[in-house]
């Protein structure tokens, strides 16, 4: 085999369909759009539109509830942390936090931080600084000789209330 013999498998590359190029092409004249009407013209983007009939996505009953205030935590199990420590992907000399777990590839997502869960076993002494942890996870870490520092986040409603009260105090002083 030589470099000039190399070619793609049969059917691996398809040529672009050229519409409006004569009757023999199979997509001539109206270019596969039919005759007249809204969709035969340019500038149409009517996904889900059913000609005035109530669209399917609106006819189907909706169930459940989507909490827009729910916290997004990256859940990490102690067993996985132990595996990564054994593989030397996590440095236990420093406090293990969201950034360290993210760098190791354990914590994906979690815009509100990391939450420790107790699945698996932790045998190494590790200090954690996380947004949340289950009681069993805290007990397991302390049993191994480590510590869990839970970062407190003040809700936006409490921040606003504190701001208002501080503003009232400054006005009272004047």
C-alpha cells in the first residue's frame, strides 16, 4: 500500500445536495419545498407550529415541579476520594476543597459547591473544606482522623435584609 492508494470507505463522504439545478437532479424547480405557502418561502422558522392548532408540546399534560431555587451541588462519595488518593491524583497535604476535587476530575458541575456523601470507605486522614456533607460522611472523615469544614453561604434574602437593616442604622445615626 502506498500513500496514493489511500481513500475513504465507500459511502463515507456524501456530496451536498444542490437544489434548484434542473429537473434531472430530482430537486429542481421548487427545490423540494412543494408549491406556495409559508414553508415554500425563505425566512421560515416554525418548529412546533401546527397551523393554528394547539401544538403538541402545549397539549400534553405537565407533571411535577421544577424548583428554580434548588442548590446545585457536585456530589462526591468518600470511596471515590479514597481511590483518587491511592492513585495520587489528590494532594492530602493541603485542605481538599472544590477546586482540588475539580482539578482531580471528581467534582463535575456543582456551581454551589461540593457535598460529601458517605458511600465507600475513607482510610486516609484528610481535611475537607466543602459546602455540605452528610452526617455519616462527617463521622467517617473524623473516624479516619480528618476534619470537615462546612462553608456557610448566606442566602440572598438574608443578605438583602442585612443590607436594609444596616442602611436604617446609618440613617438613625445621622
